[in-house]
C-alpha cells in the first residue's frame, strides 16, 4: 500500500503530504521527524510554538516540531461524510556527519505524524508515527536550478520508533529519493524532488549542524 493515495490536501495549505515522495519521485512521494520525537503521544510540545524552533544553537539541526498542529481538526469529514483518517505531516531532520571522501553526508530520520480523527478512533486508531532511519550523500540538485544542494537519501523504517499499525507502512518500509534544497541566507530552506522539481516542503531550515523540512498539513484517509 502506498502512503500517497491516502493523502488529500486541505484548503488551508495542506499539500498531498508527500509522505512518500519523501520516498521517491517515482510515485512514492513523501517525506517524514527526523527529530527524535517518534512518539506522537509526545505531541504536547508541538503546540507551544507554531512558528517552529529554528533559532537554536548550531550544534543540532533545526527543530521544526513546533510548527505542527497536533490534532485532527479539518480532517474529520470528506465530502460531508465522517471517514476514518488523520491529520498528517512528514518531518525530515538531517544532521551532517563526516564524509568519506569529498562528498558531504548526513544521517537522520523522516517521520510521518498522524493525529487520529474520531471515526478512526472508533475503530481503534490512535495518534501514531512511522519513523524511517535515513542516510544521505551529496548529489546534484537536478531540476532545481536555484538549489545549492542535492541529497541522495536511503531510508529504512525503524520499528522501535514506529507506533502506527504495520498495514500503514509495510509496503513502504524502505525507499530512496533525491532531494534538491534551496538554502536562504536567513536560515530557511525549501525542498523539492531533484528529478521532477516538484515541491516536497516549503517549510524548511538549516544551520551549521544540519537541515530539516516539514511538509504541509494534510488529511490521510484509511
């Protein structure tokens, strides 16, 4: 089962939560926290700062968890019917590590956050996350002429940091993708898929320690 067909954009700026063209730009589009917040039961600290904490010390990659809205509002119904589903984000966080040779390298996580709506809860659904452990090496930014950085990513689901039912992610337990990143002088960043130029996330940040992205809020239906 691919994650993407389940995701429907919200009018308030939710993209198709590329949670899996974080996977790859060949049909599994998405993404994921790569910050270490893989338990959506720990959503309490995501409500205090809706701007995202991107100004911290440069000894850790930017933390964008504060930019998420930790509830299912706006994802309770579709076409006037109450359907089981969740509000979803994909959060990616990458810390730069020493490279082998001249190419830069990163390690991190991509996390699919799901906040369950009432209809899904009635069926036993709960707030949960799917966490992929990721590695990346420097690559060409491809279709993004303005991007300063390309990242070739390999990801594998981390069962120890995953709380969602296997049926939601087992077909996407691993993926590869190549991202292009446009780094701004103010510490913000926009992310796209290198091959197609399609937007992955307009919310992003970078510092000396690494970089991160957060996809738009979207609805996932089950």
